[in-house]
C-alpha cells in the first residue's frame, strides 16, 4: 500500500470541504440539533422521574454515541458520493491507485470528520446539559471503537451497493441507520424485543454497546468478554465489507457498468 496515494484521497476531500461551507456545516448542524432536542427531553424526564434516576447519561449519552456511529458511516459514504456526483470515480483507477488505498483514504476521511463531530458533541453536551462521558469510565473507548468499526463497515457496504446499482441507489443508503436502530436498542433493552429481533441483535455489535451503557448507568458491572465479542464481530465485518467492495468493483469492471461513473457519460 502506497500511503502517498492514500494521502492524496484525503487531501482531495480536504480541499473540497475547505472551499465549501455547505459541506462543513452539516458536520456541526445535525450534532447540535440532536443535542438540543434530546437534551431538553432528558431534562424534562428528570423532573418527572423518581429521584436517583438520571436520564441524561441514559438517553442523551446513548443518542450522542449513536450519532457518532452515523457520522462515521456517512463520513465514508459522503466521500464516495463526492466522486460519484462529480463523475470522478472512474478517473481514480486510471492511475496506479488500488481499491485498498482508495478505501483507506475514505476511512481516514471518516476518522477526521467523525472526530470533529465527537468533539463538538462532548463540548455542547457538557456545557449545556452537564453530560459527563466520564460516567462510562474506561469503557467509553471500546464503545467508540466498536461503533467506529461498524460505521466503517456499513459505509463501505453502502458504497458498494451504490457502485453495483448505480448513483440513484444512494437513496437506499440514508435510511440504513434508522433501519437497524430498532435492533440495537439505542433507548431500550434488547430483552423487550420479539425473539426473532433479538436473534438479529446478537449479530450487531452496537447492541452490545448500548446494553453495556445501560448497565453502567444503573450500577451493574460490564463484562469485557461481551465487548471483546462485539469488537471481534466488528473486525470480521470490516474485512467482509472490503471483500464485498472489491468483488463489486471487479464485477462492475467486467460487465462494463462502471462506465456510468465516467465524465464521458454526461449528455
């Protein structure tokens, strides 16, 4: 892998964002909206709930961590969509750039954008609503890492889906986080779900994160074995997603459908 070419992918996105307020603004806007909406809701729940039960780390913390996952996934897909919208994707592979280098560039872009969003989340939620992520202790790091890996996985899979089905398929990408959220129990225990939904939950790493978060808030112990299981699933899914993207790319080249990502196809 040539890290100079990986850096070139990141640098291109940096120049795009630096010259466009409309690309930078959503990184902060949606985070701020979620904090304000759920922050005031949790404050209201605290006023009507029994003493000793704090909804801020229970609900607001879970929503912000989930928002971090969405930012990670969209960090990958948006960088890919920039190349799709500009009909520039095919041009990359007229160079020695490999699929692994291209995907590595997308992942680095996602790390940068999601890190910015995470910093904004921590600052706003701490100063406005008094949420301290320290309540999760040393478990916060594995929580973020597991969600990061799963976000990268879905970002790569969603990009592969668009590559296979065409640019119009991007509309299938945006509902993905909403589609899986009922199965991972962002705001409620997995145990209340029907049995068939619980089976799906067991193969989704975020489900273990949010179950562990609730255990911490109510004073229960958290098993690191569970987090290792979730992390192991996350690593496996990342490799599967990379394999799937490479296979989709080769299929697109072999069948010729990749030509629709070329500037020459613009009428």
